[in-house]
């Protein structure tokens, strides 16, 4: 007879948006300079707002400034003219930040 699995005490609402943003940002260095990079900017900025909101809901305030910076730097409305190896590395660093936040931001289930 199979044992019943006990449900988790916590839920990670930021996990899925963090994974999606990380996947897009890992692909971003290949898209820099092309028309598709605008899509990367939109995805990164929108998902940063979503993950930041989940951080506020989880009362993990230290994530809010991190994602506020990501929203400003990756904003597609007034994009910064970044390029070069530092901008390429920033894509990977932001992807890692999204993965960490997705794993660490959690709220207690009701």
C-alpha cells in the first residue's frame, strides 16, 4: 500500500516566473543587438515586477530593491544603450538572481 504524501507547508509563487525569466535571460546573449532583444527586455522587466510582488507578499523585503534595479535596467520603454561583455554578463547574473529568488521566496500555505 502506498503511503500518503504530506502536503508542503510552504508554496513558492515566484518559482515559475523566476524559471521563465531565467530561461529567457540565459538565451539573451545570443539575441543582443537583434530585434528579438526587445522581447527579452519586456519579459525580464514584467517578470521582475511579478517576482518583486511575490517577494512583498512573502514579506521578504530585501528582494524588492534587487528587482527594482532589474526593472529599471531592463525596461523596454527607455532602454539603456548597454553592450559589450559587461552587458552580456549582466544577463547571466540576472538569470541567476531570478533562479535564487524563485527558490527562496516562499509563503506559508493557508
